[in-house]
């Protein structure tokens, strides 16, 4: 992840036993010769100061496109960089609890990450490599990231143009942004919710769209945020729409959202094995979900080797 001929704003250290030895200073040009010396000495990893983590994250995010396009790097290494950077970026977004409107530069950052994901999913075995990093400990940001990967993976088979995929991916990435306005005492409650608490949770699609009201976003993106809890049988919220009134993009986000939530360890529910989740969705939610989208999702997971029991 260290790019040659780049003056990074963090220091690089080598580990020798229990000690760390400075290799390059922050602001010093990291050259091809530096990388060559590391390779000649069999060095496969370097170390950074925890206090300079943000500078490193910014460095990788800035050059992420080059990293993902570098075929000399194993797909798994590139997937790890993508997942780590996107997760950190979304954690920053969801940390803005009660911050009101989402800043335009934050939305642009999310859009750029979506474009990187779309590009990487075209790499052979890209979704398989990403699958190895998908975390199921359920944080708002990791759940949103997983939902984005799954949604875009589903829609690859529909032949949509990249621009449409970017709009949908951004909607998937921000689909739960309204939860930043819900009190943590409700979001992280380990037991059953009361009726009033459930009502509060159910406002998050509307709260999400409200946070984005001052940000110029495509209608497709806003639809994914507003309608991702609607169901084909009309029993969802906040509008109770159903059938073909629910756009394809939203139906894909819904399938991805439900799967990742049920497969994740949440404060109020244990994670279920992937195959058990798929059985539940197929058996008990068939009237609520688009089964064509669901079948494409199962096929995508199967091809990526992500449906182990």
C-alpha cells in the first residue's frame, strides 16, 4: 500500500525483535529504491505509529484507484485495502450523530468509494476476495458497506450502466444514514423494543432523506434510502407501497440489507449461518421480496463461495 515516489505524511518503521526502527520520516520521499531494499531483505510488512493512522488512511484513500488497478498485487490484498478504507470512511459518516445535513464533500467521498467498488467487482474473483473481509459483527458502517457490496453484486447480472450502478451503490451505502439520528440506547438495546421504540427506529428512512435534503443526489439514490424497508406485499414502511411501485434498485438493496442483518451478530439477536438465512428468506419472506432478485443474489453468493452452512 506504500506507493513509490510519494511523500507520505506518516513515518514508516521496521520491526526488529521487540524494537521498531525508523525507515522513512513523515514527509520524506518514499522511493522505488526504498521498496526494492525492503524486497531484497525479505521484508513483507512495515509498521506505522497509531497516532498517524489517519494520515495513512488518507494516503491509501487518495491513491486507492491506483492500488485497485495494480494487477501485480494479489486480489485479496486489494480487497483488504478497499474494505478497510471504505469501512473507515463510513465509520466517520455514522459518527456524525445528530450533525444534521450530510456535508457535500462526505457525499462525494462516498460516491468515489462506490465507483471504486464497482470497478473492483469487475476484477476476476473480486467479489470472492471481498467476501473474505466482510465482517458480521454489525456496526452501522460495516452493515452499510456489506449491503453495498451485495447490492452491486446482485445487479451485475442486470446489465445496468455504471452511472446507474453508482447511483444505486450510493443509495445502498447511505441507506441507514438516518440511524445516526436514532438514540444509541434504542439502536443498541439488547432486548425487545417497545412499541414506541420500534416506531422511533422506523423513522430512520425519513430521517435519512431529511439529512440529505441539502445534498444534490439522484432520485435513485434517495429511493434506496427512503424505501428499503418497503415490501412487495405492501406491508412495509414508511409508505406501504408494494409490487412494481418499488423500483428494482430498492428491491436489490432490500434483499442485501435483510441478508446481512440476519447473518450478523446484533445486540438483540445472534448471527445465523448464511444458508439458514437464505432458507428463512426463501421460506418466510417470499411474498415480501422480489424472488428474481433473490435468486440472482443466491447465485452471486454461490459463485463467490459465500454460502457455506
